[in-house]
C-alpha cells in the first residue's frame, strides 16, 4: 500500500483509515513528516491524568519481581496495580529475562516495524493469518475517544510450536 497522499489529518475518517484500516500506523504518520500531533490523538482535557496527583505519587516506580514468589507477593501485586492505575507505567527489576533476549526483542521490533506497510498489514486484525498474532495501533481504536500514539505487534503465547508457526517469518 502506497502512502495516501490525499490524507486529511483533520478528517477523523481519513486519518482512521490511513492509520488503522490501511495499517500505516503511527509510524506512517511520522514518516509523512508531521510537525504536529493530529487532534484525534489528543486526549480531551476532562479525561487526562491529574498532573498534581501524578507528581504527588512516586514518579519513578521500580518493582522488584524477585519478590513475587516470596512472602511479599501481595505487596508486589498491590504495587503493580497501584502504579498501573495511577501512573500507567513502572519499571521492573530482577525479572529473570536474560539481557540477550531483551536485545533480540529490540532487533526484532525494528525489523518488523521497519518493513513496508504491505508486509505489516498482513497481520491487521481483519486479515491476519493467525489469531495469535496481531498488528495494529491502540487496543480498541474504534472505541477510543483519543487514539494511542503507538504501533503494536501482539502475540498471544500458547506454546512454542504455535509461536514458531505464527510469528512473522521476517522477525524470527
């Protein structure tokens, strides 16, 4: 799919079709050379996080996952829930994932998102070859008041065999 040169960033339907339906994603918008964020991505003021509440909470929340299997299990779970509900993000340490795996994930993400739109669009929700792998932007873009400024490749892991069969070949 070639970039839509008739894209009107102020028209919600045109923007939605370009980003979501055609699979260009946020990267497609960035590649067009945008100088400002389209209005569809801006959260209405009444739905935004309260800056005073966020500033009053721990701004750099770090959660030690090694405590998950011990007597502090409930405290770790509560910390995850609290950080998720108040800040929306947190850092985890002692998760046990080897550095090589994390580095490989970064390389794989760059490989996938650096592909032409036609190759990524194969994994769009409506046409994907497997229910286990999905490419898109936002979780439920049809229902969101403001779209999320992200592109995602999601895999629902069931077992190693399904993962190897379903994962995009260009990312293996």
